[in-house]
C-alpha cells in the first residue's frame, strides 16, 4: 500500500479549522467534501462550534472517537503546527495544509513549515502543501472533493498536478465546459514534503491514470527527476506526461561571460528536463487539454504520415498547414487507395490528400473514404473534419467514424466544427473514446504530440562511447589557476584541458613578442590566426583582438601591432599576456558547444550553430549532464540547422559522429570538474564525414572555492 493512498483514497477525513461561516475557506472546503458525496466518514474540527452543516464538531482531532486517515488543516501557521503535533496520536497517515503564511512569506512562516515537515517525516505522515488548493478524487468509490472548487469534476483517466492553487479553479472550470474527466487532481503549493516527482511515481502506478497533466512553476530536483521520469514515460508501462511551464521567456537568464551562460537561463534548464525525460510540453492550458484528449484515444501512431478527410476546403487547408508545422507529413496514397476512393466518391471529389468528400457528404461517404485511407500502409493515422451543412448527419457520421476507428490500431482524430449542430456527434465520439476537437488546427497539433511521443517511446539506443580521459592533467591545470586567483582561462590553457579530454585542437603557440609571433607563424607553414590573450578580454572579436588568414612575416608583424593597439583602446587597463598564434583550420561547418553550471541542477550542456550565428539566430538546444551518446545524437538532430550538417544543396555531409563524441567529452569534462562554472568551444569546426571536428577557440570560467566566479 502506498502512503499517498491516505491523501487520495482516505476512509475518514478530519477538517481541522472547519467553519460555520459561509465564505470562509474552512467552511467551503468542508461543504465541498460533504456535498461532493464523500464515501468515507467526515469529521469537522472546531473548538468553537457544536456542529458544522449539521455534522457534529469536535474540539480537537484527539476528541474524534474513530481513526482518521487524512487531516485537512485550514489554520494559521502556529495553530497548524499544534494540529500536526496531535496528528500522529490519532494514527493520521496524510495531511493537507491549505492555509498560507508559511515559506512563501519567509521568516517565522518558513521556520514553522520546516518544523511541520520534520515532524511529518518523523511520524511517517505524507504532507501536501502548505498554501495549496487541496485534493480531488472523483472515483465513484471515493468522491473526495477537498478543495476550493464547488463543482466535483467528472471521473476520467487523466490526473492533474498543479503548483498554482489559483490556476486549479480555472482548470476545473475549463474541464467542466469540455466535459473533461479526471482520475486525480491535486495542488501541491509549497511542496514541504510531497512534490511533483512523488506524484508522478504514484500516478504511474495508479491503474486509473492513463495520462498525467502538470502545471510547473519550478522544480527542485534535476538529474533525479530526469532519470525517474524517463522510466515513467518510456519504461515497461509508459505513461504520457504533458506539461505547461510558466515563464516561457529566457528572462531568468543570468549575466554570464560565456555564450552558453547568457543563452541558457531557467528556460534552457526546463527545456532540457522536458526533452531528456520525455515530457511533452504544451504552450497553453488549452493545448494541454487538447494533447491529453488525443492521448485518451489510447492509440499512438507508428509514423508521421497523416491522411486528412474533409467536407470543406478551407478547414482542410488549415489542417494541412498545421500538420506540416507540427512535424507531420501528408501521406501519399497508393494507387489502390486512390482507386477505392474513386469508386465511392463523386467525380468532383479530391482523391489526393487531403481528401475532399464535398459538402453534401453523407455518413456513407465519410465511412468509405476513411476506410480506404486508413488501410493504406503509407498512412499512420487520420484527421477527419466535418463542417455542418444542411444535409449533414453529425450523429450518423460519428457512428461511421467509430466503426472504422474501432477496426484499426492507427489513431483517428476528429474535428466537428461548430457547437449546436454537431453536439450529438461530438457526444457520441467522446463517449466511445474517439478524440474530437472544435478546430482543425487543434486536431493537427494534438496528432503532432502523439507522433512526438511515439518517437520518444520507440527511440533507438546506441552503445555508449568509451573514452579514457586524462582527468588528473585537467585537474592540475584548474588547481594551479585557482591557487593563483585566476578564474578566467584563456585559449592556451583551455586547449590543454581539451587535449586531456581527447578533443582535436589546432597547433597553437603563445607569442609574447612580435618576433616570436613571426617565428611561430613561419614554422607552421600555413595561414594562421592571431588572438589576444588577456584575462580582461573575454570576447576577443569585440575588442578587435582577432586576425585571420595571415600569410608571411610582414602580415603577422602588422597583425600583432594592430591587435595590441585595438585592445589597449578597448580597455586601457587590460593585462596583455601575449598573442596566440594558431594554424587556421581547414573549412568546415562552425558549431558551438558549451556548458553553464547551475547550483540545483548541475552542468547544462549547449549545442548550436557556431560563430556569430549563435548570437544572431540562437539556434541552440540544451541538456543537463551527464549526456551520453544517445542524448548527444538527439541534441544534434534537435537544432533547426541540422540540415546543414546532413548536407544540403551541394554542401557535403559533416562528421556528425565526431560531433556527438565531442558533446559526450564535454559532458564528461563538466561532470568531472565542478570547479568549471562556464565554458564555450566556439567555433568547433566540423569537417566532412569521417574527417573529424576541431576545437578552434575555447574559453573557460572557473568558480572560486566557496565564492563566485568571475
């Protein structure tokens, strides 16, 4: 038996702080439990009242004569603590603290919350809240509505988790409008004990939960969350998880010296968590419901080839456009499919995809068209659009669609446009588990979510790379710089660290004089690049501290003088340690890989197009370390510019395997050396297939022991 059963399926509930005054939280929650038809025993606790809503009240929980499974507490912090202290004596297994004034206000409130959590842990009691809306279980055998919501939602197979109590009431209203049912519904507030991961584990084991929806504001677990949720979304019994995350912009990004640090921020962290754990991200509450509705059909496509059937051209075009932007493709029908369509449809019908069965289409026409396309091996699923005409039989069409949908393993999603004229058909489809939407773009987006989840659950797992790194050599360089108070490592020392981790680098020398620069360049026998080396100059190009494609002693001499002159104008106080002379790399595709460390989550790895493009296009993806070969591959495929690496319009394909190896090496470097706060390799030049990748520039920012990085 799970200890959270006491929260969701208690046999008895005590409402501590139940009030006789309508409008008070303690009154409304008690009434909601009572009127919701709770199947257990309910006890109001109020020392000032003989009864609440005609139910005998008790001065304290200890005065209740029978066992109590769940205590709902609606009291100020100090009184709540006293109630928690009494709970173990009554054998309470679960506590939900609805009232506010705890951690969110700081000071004494935070101290009391910490003490409550400690006492619950000691007693083995699971605690939800404080500062939450409550918990709802509409199952007929429970019917618990311990929340602010006056309306008990319908029973279904979708569980919902929210950090925001205020949002919950809006979600419940939204669900009621759509006749949307829940298995479990909970607001977790301050998360003093029970958090998202606890609930995701519980719902995954819950036989009544088929899909999990979650509204996130912040997570306090990083790697542990990813590892466990990945098993939930893709293990032996995968459960889809769909999330809405507040704060979509990167406003949380901190000031940073590296490109990775400036581009990442909290948005990068959460995008990484979602990608690595298999959580589908929705952009709005409406989209969250649309995705969940699609999954309620219990059918996942094997691919992204979709057939669209419509009786109106406009909605078909909308669905087609949204299909493409959702990562789907219009299926190309086989000849026998087209022949079957032609035999059943009028001459004016469009037999190609999308199939237009014409406005006067009867239910038979829909049934024959859907039956033909769904049998096509090149079709992975279908979107069926109906716009009501004077001769349209919405119910009959719904019955026809259901007959075909029940005979195939492929998902069939519907869009019945309108409200009144199609209501009977919509109700028929909903009752039989056929997902139906109001607008074609919603249906197409939802099908795209099904396909993304299908890709996740059926992803290939390659054997991991096996590397041997010179960890001690890299640690020695880092320790030496930290002991000297140097938190910014220039390219020269950065290259040494990269070499210790097996990165391919370019021949590089640090010239401290003009003559040394000329001699080094001459010895390389090839065009060189020259770059300023100064702890104060992190972005060298901005300071005019870079010169490329230099040939001959005179060009090197002139470049050396120009670089020093530019740098001193840019920052007269900059300490110049020399000029780096580096052999120019052979041509290739420039990408950036980097890392930024976050206290609660660890190293965040970034990959994207490199050079100036990372600043202009910001075509980047993020993952939390450790990153293995499979995650590295998904990172490479995850940028919009992936086609440039595959080879496009005469451009040769690049060494993607070498790039994946570089990402894994970088992840190992970040994990093994927690002193590294931020770093960039920009550009990493990826050569043609089987020719490797070269790190052409590197910067590393260290974290001072017990303090802040530069």
